[in-house]
C-alpha cells in the first residue's frame, strides 16, 4: 500500500490516503484501466473509501514513479 496526499471527497480537503493495493499490484493497476481505490482513515468519522479519478491516477503514477510514496 502507498500513502500519498489527495483530495478526499468526503472531507472536502487534502488528506493523506492509502491505496488498497500495494507493490506490483498497484503498479499493474496504474498501467491498466483497473479501478484504484484509496482509503482515508479518520479517527471520528469512520473510514472514507473511494475510487480515484483520471487526474488523480496520473498524480499517483508520478508519485509512485518518483518513489515519493511511503510504502507500508
Ligand atoms: Zn476523508
């Protein structure tokens, strides 16, 4: 799983979210049309899970390519 900054549609602000996929599963999903889901963990509102859009996929692909993500 990879953590990166993204706009959370539920919080309507920039948050640190984590992909549900990790490692090679994530990179193969990024290079295909497979939907990519991310999760934003909150302390008091439960977890926010959504599928990221086209622009956000590009951003995530850049982040992964530059190895700026925090893998967990
Ligand atoms: Zn959120």
